[in-house]
């Protein structure tokens, strides 16, 4: 479990800095909470973990589920996490952000 928190922490710190700079910490908290809930959904987890799913399809599906609840920064975070295969650590990122 320590490994996941070690990986998640830099993403959480970056999101916190962005939120602080733009005076939108509450919005980032909401976005991360939503994204973590989506990533924790059993069907979405199965989709995330399916090696046959293309990254572009995963990204599109995830962003579609989140709808307009993510601002540009939130969408970019999702894109980076998909690119590096780390979408499943969103709950850990959210926990680190809230700490």
C-alpha cells in the first residue's frame, strides 16, 4: 500500500498547488472526489483494468462519465493518469489531496 501512496502523492501535491494558485481548492476537492468515485465503481474498475481497452477509449469513457464536472485542469489530470496507466490510484490521490 505504501507504493500506491508514494505514486499518488506527487499528483495530489500538484493538484493542491494548482487549486491553491487559482483559489479553487474546494473545486479540486469536488473534482477529485467525483473522479475517485468513478474510478472506484466496479464496472469502471473492470474497464480500467481490461488490457484490451485502448487508452483513448478509456480516457473518452472516463471523461464522458464525469461530464462537465471536471474543469480543464481536472480533465488534464485524467488524461495524464490514463497515459501512464495510473487511473486506478485516483482514490489514493484524493486521500493525499485531502490530507
